[in-house]
């Protein structure tokens, strides 16, 4: 946790920091960018799942009976479209049984307010451990709106995972949802006049999908 923001958990493992270095590099093209986003998402979810509840269960090894541990509550990923989708595969490689709900939001270019265009969540979202994912937390409008919808659908145990956060976004999300831990690989300096994160990594969706 950082002293400035009570709900922010900065994940600064050397592998995360190095992959973020290459992600920021403007010379990194879409294929490598996509791969790095997925690798970073997996490394981050490894940390963000550290306190998920486990239950003891008996298991028979080839040699004898013993007990092991399994996660009892289902995991639901909620990527914020488009860019959040780019983080899903990396997380599903680690948690193949996770369900994936979707929320489509884009930022209006003039007002920077999120506009919702799609939503489909699992029916039993209330009973699952929920990870709302998006590479970028800029003004925080999209993340706060997504968490609003997840809560409206009954979600209770919610975490937000992003790669790069701006102070403005962390402030807005933590004020709107002080119960939600925010996991980020970096807390950057500020937003520019177009609400892009500085130094940031540019437009994550465009770089993932090659649409710039
Ligand atoms: C980007 C990003 C977040 C949002 C962050 O999406 O992936 O969803 O902006 O900005 P905010 O914190 O100010 O809301 P964008 O709106 O560009 O849509 P896209 O993923 O479809 O490219
Ligand atoms: N969305 C992005 O993709 N990048 C930013 O820096 C801000 C919002």
C-alpha cells in the first residue's frame, strides 16, 4: 500500500517492472505489446489472488491419502472493453475456470466521461471473487462506472487491477469505492490535457489492437 492512497497496492516485482519498461517503449509493436500485457496481467493476478479463501480437501496421491487446498469461491473476470480484454488470456492461463463477464465502456473524446455500450455478467456474480481489469486508470471514470455496475448486479468481493494508474484516477476510484483494493504496476505522474497518463504508455486499446 502507498502512504498517499490507502487502497492502492503497487506491485513492484522486478519482472513486472521490466515488462512495464518494454510496454512503455513507443518502439514496441502490437504483437509484443499484446504478449507483454498478458504476461503482466498474469503476474499481477498472482499477487492479487494471494488472500483468496481456500478450503482443505482430502486427496489421494499415488502413494497415500493426504489433504490439500482448493479455492472454494468462483472467480469472475470483468474486463472493461476494449483494452481490458487484452489482459484476460494471461489471467485465464492461471485460472482456467474463471468466468468472464464483459462491460463495454469508451471515453467520450471531449468530456472524458465513460459511455456504456455493452454489459453481460454471470448470473451468480454475487457469489464470486471479482476482478475488474483494465490496463489504464486515468481519470478513473471508466473504472468507477464499471464497479458501480458490478455492485448493482450484486457483486461484493471486488478488486480492480490495472497496469498504469494516474493519481487522479486512484483518487476518484478510491473515493467512489473505498472498499475496493486497486492493484497497479505503476503510479504515474499526472494526466495531460487530453486525460492521457504521463508518462504512461499511450492508448492501450490502440496499441493492443493496432488501431492507432
Ligand atoms: C481507455 C482505457 C480505460 C479508460 C481509462 O479506454 O482502456 O478503459 O480509457 O480512462 P479513464 O480512467 O479516464 O476512464 P478507451 O475509452 O480508450 O476505450 P478502448 O479500450 O475501447 O480503447
Ligand atoms: N486510456 C489509455 O489508453 N491511455 C491513457 O493514457 C488514458 C486513457
